[in-house]
């Protein structure tokens, strides 16, 4: 890569970005009562050092009251006390010669997410009362007949239409927040009118059925955002860059904002009212989260079509995000004028040196974000990354430093955990041998990557393989490690990463019609037409869909009421998955238990006690996996420095394996 | 599972100012052969952008 257009400067409202790769605004739940913690400053520093030309600090709420509360540990810009913390964030960014931008927003309906649970009499602000907030998880903890019971429910949370006076208050909140950002030293602001904001709910016909001057046609529905821009401009003057983030398409079809509306009504009016750049997102938090954070099922650069169309109707610079995980994709998109600026969020978590590697012309060294969504989990938007254990652990994880006493280390198992351990250990100067019993590296990720929907996982294995080869890890494929081999190699330390095997704890699992997902996905075992997939593993549905795509008649049986969410909840894209099950004619049987696998099919019973027999030519086990601890048990007590990581400890997700590998890598 | 173009559906973006898949492929993996798009399997990285941009939906992952 030479000096392509992506590396040329661009002007946004008088602010010059040195090149066109920036950090996208991203909410981090790493604050305490609205103020950034040291951990948040540390991860911001990581982003600033990545080589991006601008870091946009994610959504700070502008409303000091409970109506402004949406993520309990997110940033606030709602009062003057916030300025000190914001100043430190801006400082951390600017110290690395990147421009600092602050995103701010009013959450509107989304404030129902947490606080409305305990304050039912104080309803969150909505453009109209029509649409409640659809995803407000809530614990109902009740005592009945001396016994406590706790259920997690997700009732829709009502909202109320805000009044004309409150609209004025809302405009003032925006202006004051922008002034605070400016005072704190930010070079620009990003005013959030997308995804999870009250202003978006005013723009969208889906949520706005007002009958006053702020509801009705596009002219009226665009009145509020334009007033906010005009008022802000009056306060900050001409020379302060105002970037506006809008949803190019809400993903609600004709009911919501569609791309054609954005082109015809939204962008022209915003341009007229004096914004300096258009930043494109998509989706609505409670209805189409998979549009805000596109899953790996979507194409890389899936929103470039939006930015390309928007560029045709405006002279303003157009910023776009959405799976821009590959430097080549970004370079091509900017070269072809499909966007002016590429905004990265998840790709920077997966590889915080991606922009620098891009500039250095080393795109193959980038650990590409696979869009698994681990960073955006319901467990807390703390930005842990499944493939980069260092993300959001700046203040806790030991740095990779040369080993004081380089030793001979044997790593057993070439899955993501074993490869991560080998990579880190070798980088620190240890003499590392990695043994894998299969003929290829990848471990359980090979199974995941064999399902077409989850193919992106293969890029992580590819990256690991490249790294351990460049570092000089001695790789021995097709080598099953035994106690004898360990004795022969005589390592100073052993890391066991032998992973897991499919669970066979199903009555009749020894029937000849039974195969595992490994058999069908990896070994190409030929099976008959009528197939029952017994779920339980993380990628079980994808396996069922894959088999259906191969022309099988698939019945999918799972004991749980839904698919595995396992901390990848928000963007597991359930509507997409269930849509695919339907489109591929897979028959899903949730809340259904397998009684026994028999010669010609599977006997099942559902939660209501209804028994049935499903005829099948083959039964594919995609059941919960079981730790492979054989070698571990054999070596226990016989090897002085023995470590265990990943699925062989307990079958979990790839993030746990990678974290285990990274951690053990700096411990030995 | 690289991208593959269905020759019966691909019309070479006839009447359009450019061939969308070729123009957008970040890996330069698609070339025109007899007026139709053909994917070089070794270069394809399965990013799916060609599937996204194809005006006649002629492309799928194999």
C-alpha cells in the first residue's frame, strides 16, 4: 500500500484530519457515575495510540436526570462537574496527535432500560407515547408463602410524549453539552441522532405520531434536529466542527427511516442547518440491534452502499462504520469514493494497531475483527474482545515483556487458546513447541468456521498461524501428545489446551445413525436425507442451517427454550437466525428433550409432556461439549510447571480460551 | 467457500457505468471473462461485498 487516498488529509469544518481512518463513537460502560475511570482512560489511550486520525469518545448522556440514564456505567456530559473527566479523555487522545471528538446524546425511550424499573411513576421521554421500549430486562424478586422466587423478565417499558417546554429544555441540554465538550478541549463533537436517541425518535415516522409542529411530515419531524444544530451553532460559532450521526436506515422497512428518506429528507435539511459532516449508522437499539452492530453473517463493509448513496446528495464529508475490519476494504472504499472517512470500532478492539499496520503496508498482520459481538454483550459493554484478550484489560493484564529466564515450553493443542499461549510465550523469548493431534491448526474454531454462517472465525486461525510461524514456534501437526512424549521432550513447562469433545450424554448415543458435528462438517461423513440435529453447543443452529442448505430435511431439537446466547446476546441476530431456520425449512423443536436415540429415529418429549417419535436416517450431535482432560489427568503430579487453559478446563467460548492463553503466556 | 458467480444470471452489469463486483472487490479477485464476472478462488477472502453490491444477485458463497 502506497500513498493512497485513504492516507490523504481531509477537512471537517475547519479541523484537518491527517488521514481518513478514525475511531467510531462507541459506548463504553467503563465510567463511575458518569465520570471516566482509569480503565476507560487507559482504553482510550490504546485507541489514541492505534494511529487513527481522530478518536470519537462514545455517547455521553446530556440529561442529568433519570430520563438521561441508559447504561449505568456510561459517560455523562450532563453537568459542569463532568468537564474534568472529559478534559482528561481529550488530553489522552490529543497527546497522541489524534483529534479528539466527543459524542453526546439524549437516550429518550432507552432510559427505560434500567431506571424505569424502579421509578414506574417517572416515565422516560419519548417523541410519542406510541412505542414503548422493547428490551428492558428486569428481575422480579418476590416472596410468597415464605419462599423467595426470582425471575428475569423483559416487559416493554412505557414512555410518555414530551411537551413543548420539554422540547426546549432538550435543545438547551444539547447546546450546553456541546459547550462542555468544547471547554473540555475536544476538537469536535458528534451529535448522536441515531440508534438509541430521542432525536431519532422524532425523525422517525415509527416513533413520532405527534400532532404539533414536531410531528407529521418530514418538514416537521426534521424540525427538532435542525433546531438543535441551529442553536448549537449560535453558541459555538462557525469554527467548531459539528458532526451528526444519523441512521441511514433503521431496518424497520416502510415503518421507519429508510435510505431513500435519508437521501431526500434528512441529509439535505441537516446540511442546510449547518452541520460539518454526516456520520452514518443504522438500526434501532431495541428493535434492530443487529443493524447497529452487524454480525458476522453480514458482509464486511456492509454500509458502504449507504455512504456511497449519501455522498451523491451532499457536499459534506461522509463518515461510515460497519464491519470495516480489513485495511484493503477501507483503502478500496475510499479510493472508489464510496465514503470519505472510515470509522472503526470493533476492528480497533480486535487489533488496536490496525491503522498503524495499515500505514506500514502490513494488512496481513492485522488481527481482523470477526464481528462475533462479544464486546457488545449484555454482561456489560466493557469492550472485552473475544480474540484480543488485552482489550479493556489495559490496567490488569501483564504486558508482553521479554522473559527473564527463557525456558523450554510445550503447548498441547492448537486451538485458539493453545495458539495464543504459544504466540505470547514465543514473543517473550521462550523456546516453544506446539503439538496438535489433527493435521491442521484451529481446534474447535475449525468446526465453527465450517458452518458457512460462521466462516469469519477462520480469519482468526489464519492470523494466529501466521504469527506463530513468523515468531518461530515449532509446530508439530498430527502429533497426539502422550505422557511418554512429554518425558521425551522434557519441557520446563507444559500448557494443556486439549479442548473439548462433543458431549455424548444422550441415551442411545452409540446407535449407528449417530454422528457428531465434527464428522459432518469437517470429516465429510456422508449421511442420509432425514436428519435430527440435537443442539446444545454454541453453533448448533448454524450447523442445522448448514445441513439444510445441503438439501437435508432437518429437525432441530434443543432442551432450552431458545438458542444459546452465551454472552453474545445482543447481536446473535435472533430474527435473522429464526428467519433462516424458516427459509431453509428446518423444523425447530425448542424446550424439547431427547428421551432416546433409536435405530430409526429419535424419541422426544416436550416440556408439556407430549411425547413423539421423529424418524431419521442420521442424528447429528451438536450437544454441549465436554472437557478433554485425559492428558491433564495423566500428567498431574508428574510435571512441575503444568498449566491448563481453554475448553479442557471447562467448555466455554473462544474469548475464555484466548484470555487463558494470553494470561498463561505472560505467567511462565 | 469463496464467492462464485452464476453465469446464467450475471449480465456483466450491462447498461451500468461500471461492473460493481469488480469495482468493489478489495482483493482484486474478480475479473471479466467473456463479458461476465469470474472469481479467482485463491484471491477471494469471502468478505461478501460482491454479493452485497451485485445488482442482479448473481453471486453466492460456494
